[in-house]
């Protein structure tokens, strides 16, 4: 391959040949091109050399652009992503009749924070006939809308995705190496993301657990999150235990260890999908959600238990974050929203402001202009506002959040919680979007509307008394006997049975 590359390199390089050379180099380590952020494997460096030479002379070559996007998407290098961005924006125009290539720019745009452009491309791709990866297009559309706070768009895509995926569960038909249950799970996860507890509890799991333990486990997670968010502690604890059972069932049938691309046929059930690890993450997150809900029901005299449980809630979120970080690279991410924004909110409520700031900053490095993390930063800024200089910084932070959230149809109470639907009319939303082009007066309109929205959110937050944290449902706790109340007290040291392990 090196000989071919040397022979045909130079000003007269053929774009098709350069793409084939790059493709061959990339296939030596599929989806594993980077040794570390900004450090390519030697084979991938050869691919990069071929693609850059070709794109210099053929900047509209769709095949080369397609490969360049894939080669750079996981780089973690902002300069490389900036280099790829114009190509990502151009590709849908070059091949408008090829749904996968219309969708393709998303893989760059999600890393540059251009989520709306990504959802427009995926909506266009998902509506075209003869799609190669129809579920992947809808999956990315749902995620791109979700990260922007566009609940209706995200849920509509997840509904369409579920209708495509459910009939295929158990069929042995995979898409890009992923089982249909990976896609069908996006609907309950989207409902969790937007705090739609009533909708979750009113729904029924679409398939019996015997049909697919992973999808069943995700529905137990969703119901557990809904019960925890509604204060139904006994029911939430029951769903946590059922989720743990499905996690064990999936673990018994998971693919062999190793890189996903080495195991395309490693498991007839899960293919390249890390189903066991996703349910492990779900267990940790539901533990943390249960812990918070339980804490919020403690009586005032149980301050000691509250302080202890606060630590255990944070430990559950930390474990969830560690599990998420160990997942195989995938786009869109397999978990509904980054765990870091909910860990950051928990740290903020615990008064650990320095740690919260670090978590939110990391989330924004991974997903720029992420409104969930920007709102956490805004709350943190307002809590620490003690000087005129910092007040100006908070105003800047407010503008960043408002710009990121301008298309949202929900209001945030925190980086982890939905306060309710947006109260802005469509005319007001259009005014905010248009204010980017209106100059200085438009910015004043944006600020004025934002202040009104946050006054409403602040009222809701004060009423909800959400500055609490929680104790975790694990070893060392027992239920009180009074009427099956699920509030718990720490057992005496060394006494009683051990709780369930995750």
C-alpha cells in the first residue's frame, strides 16, 4: 500500500485512488485510529496523508470527505475538527440523494457543538427512501435534538425509531453491528431525559423480558427513574432490583472481551454493542436517583443520615461516570445524556463547587455548547456571585446558555432536572433566534426574555426544595417497618444481611 501511495501521490493525485488507499489503511484498525487525543496510529497517519493530498486538489470529493470525517471525529483535537467542519457542512449538498452521506456531517458537528445543523441533516436523511442505516439516522436525530432541549423532536424521532426496531428484536438482524434493542431503548431513555414520569409509568414494556433482557432492563431503569422522581420509593427500589436481575442475565450472554470490531460475530444477541456495560451504568444511575429521592424525604432530625447519604449519592454518580467513560467509542453516545451533567448537579447541591465546575468544564470540552452543562455553570456562577466582575461573567454565561437553549421546548430547573415546558411563545422564540442578527438591540431583547424565564424557573426551584441529596439503596440499609415505608436507616455496624451488589 505504501508503494501505491508513493506512486500516485502529488499534484496529479487521483481522488478515487487516494480514497481507496486511505480506506485500506483505516481498515487495519477500524474505529480505532487514535492512540491518544491528537495522536494518530501510524497506519492512520498514512490515511490522513492520502486524504489531505486528495482534498487539497479535489475539495468536493465525497468519498474522501466521508473518510476524512470518520478519521477525525474521535480525535479530540479542536483544530482537526475545525478543519473537518467545512467538509461536514458541504457533504449533504454534494450527494443529496444518499441518506448516509446526508447524515454523515453529524459525526463532526456533534464535536463542534453545531447540534442544530446535525439534526437538520439527520431529519433530511431519515425522510429519504432506500436508506442504508435508517435506525442510525433516527438515533442521531433523537440525540441531537435531546442535547438541545428539543423534547418533542427527540421523542418523535425515538418513536419512529422504536417502530422500526421492535419488529426486528430477536430476529438476528443487526444494523452496523448493533442489535435492534439498542435503538428501541432510545424511547424510554428519552422520556427519562425530559422527566416525563407520568408517560413512563403509563406505558407498558413493549416486549416480555424473555424476548430481550437488555431492553427489559432499560424499561426497568426508566420506571425506576420515574418512580424515584415521583417520590415512590418502594416502587423505585423494586425496579432497581429487577434492573439488577436483567443486568445479570445480559452479563451471562455478552460478547467476548476485546475490541468491538474484533467481535462482530462474538455474540448472536449483542454483536458489537456493550449491553452489559450499559446496564451496569443504568444500575449506578438508578442507585443515585433513588438516593436523591430518599434523601428528600428525610425528616429534619435525620441530619446525620443525610450527610452520610450525600456522600453515597456522589459515589454512585462517580461510578456511573467511570462506567460511561469505559464504554466503547460510539456516535451518538449510547447513553441518553452525559452523566457528567447530573454528577455536576449533585456536586453543586452538595456545596462542592470546585468539583462541580471541573465536571461541567469537562462536559463542555467533550460536547461544546451543551446547554445542560452550560446551565449548571450558570447556576454555579450565580451561587458564587460576590463581585461586580463575577456578575459580568454571569451575564456572559447567561448569554451562552440562552444561545445554546434557544430552540428548546423545556425549561431547566438544574443541569439534571426539567422545570416544565418553555413559557415562551413561538413569536418570542423566533425573536430570540432572530436577535443574533439584530445586533445590540436584539441582545437586549434576548437578555430580557431570558431574565423572565429564569425568574419563573427560580420560583419553581424554591418551591421544590431541590437542594437535597440522598442515601443509596445498597448494603447497610433496611426499610422501616411502619407501613412498608421505604425510608431507610443505617444498620448497626456488622449487623444484618448484606444488600444486593450492583
